[in-house]
């Protein structure tokens, strides 16, 4: 597998090395969360000194930044391990600073935005790594795509010193959107954008069905976890002078009735509401509570190892696609999003594994009888 190393100098990606000598190469592409890469390289190979912290690594269409280098020499080998983060991983290094903040000390309110989900996400990008950010906080090698007005039409978010990575992932996940990173090396830029996922479910025009019976996957894993699930949310509006004066409301997920007994799992949420219109506090409290509820959902996921002889990443599927997963022996079928792809290549083998996340239509459902005849 080819690996290219670039330095970023004077707004240009300056090539430093092209090599095919790296081994044990792994990288992950996620639909909206930070991910990373890693590989090993002999210290005796030409170009070993070109792997340096903060340099850019291009592996196929994946671009990342070197964060870690580990050198290990013994009587049998002289190797180093190189690893780092993708571009979304750089969001971890930025917190959302309200626009009214100035100087190195002081207080400020919230950076609040409403509108389509992609507009909300790009609002925070522009304010914290883009042209609206202080010069020292910008990533000059990133270009932010224009607004498309996709996702939820009335999305909203208030942030104050949250990690940019967390807010990006929460907004994108909640609206079934995909954060894309496109290297444009020749222009000295990396295009950062938000797009709609492709619908490749069984009822779509171009269905992609992941199934052992169809030989499109080699392995399927089903994970069900309820330990972190919560369904009764006591939500307190923060900011009251005294704790016993703070407004607290009880909320449930849309469409759910109040649970009881062993089914009831309670959680306390603190939300910040800062609205000038009297009476809107309750609406804003619920909106923010709903945002936080996604952190307390039941996990009912399917993971699959793609049959590399039948399907290939970026040719037959992409991160973010909604596909249909079937397991006839279990009697289940689900329309689920591919939230991540893990690529691993050794000298003798290449594997592509997909992580399947949020389902498009409820929980994993029973397969209808007629599926047996497909």
C-alpha cells in the first residue's frame, strides 16, 4: 500500500516521501467521529527520517496527521511504529469559545445557533477553526464547504467550551448526516463538508444487502447492551442561585410512555437555557434534553466483516451509507448505517470491516418469510 508524507509549508502540501515499505497498515474512517491510523516502518529503510510529528500522511484517500512515533531496537529488528489522527481528530484540540469572549480571562455566554443541521455544524466550524476564529485558532489547510440546508430544518445547539469534536458528532449523528474529508493536495487544502448519506437499503433503487447467505460478508456480530440505557430524564435548568430553586422537568423520549418498575431507568441532566423570550425556557429545556438523551440509548448493533472478494470500500460502499443487514439464522433484518470502516493490510492479507450503528427504521426487526425465497 502506498503511503505519502507531506509537510505543510506556506499554504502548500510539500511532498517529503512516497513509500511502499510500511507494514501492518491500519486506518479507520468514521461517519462523524474522530478516527486514526497506524503502521510500522523499518528504521533501516530509506525515508525513515521523514516520519515526523505534525506531518500529514496520505493512505489511499485517507489523510491524517502524525501524533505518535515509537522506536524500538533489539537484536532482531530496528523498527518504529507511527500513528495519528484523521482531520476530525483535530477537532478534539478546539473547544467552542463564545464569540463575545475576549482576552485570556473573563466570562462569556453561549454560542447558540438554529437552523438546518449542516448550517449549525458549519457555524461552529467557522467560529472555531475557520475564518471567524482568531488567527491562532484556525486550521489554514481546511476549507469548509458551503451550506446545503440538509438534516433537521429546525435544529439548534448551544455550546460553551464544549469540544468541537463532541458537538460535531452529536449534531451529525442526530440528523443522520456524514462528515466528509476530501484531500485536495494540489490546491493546498483539505475540504471539510457535511453530506446526506446514500440510501442502499433493500427498498432502494441500488440496494446493498450484507448477508452471509449472499456471501457479501464473512462474519456478523450482534451486540445488545442495556446497562447505559436511560428512559426517564429529570432535567434541571442550570444557573439558579440556589440549587433548590432550579427548575426541574421530567422528560421522556418522543413516542414513549412513562416507564415503571424494572423498566424505569432514571438519569439527571443539567441544561443551560439562556433565552430572552419569556416562556421559551421550557421548549429550549426539552430541546437540549433530547440532544443529551442520545447518550443514554440502548445499544443494539450489528458489526460485519465484509467479503473483500465481493465488495470493496469506496467502490461498492462508503462510510455513512444506510444498508440492509440480514441474518436468516437469527431471523433478523435491519436497515443500518455504516458508521465506520476499518482497513487493515499486511504483507499477505487485506481486510475491510464495517461498524454498523444507528438503524434507519426502529430496532432490528424480524425477517419476513418471503426473504427466504430471495
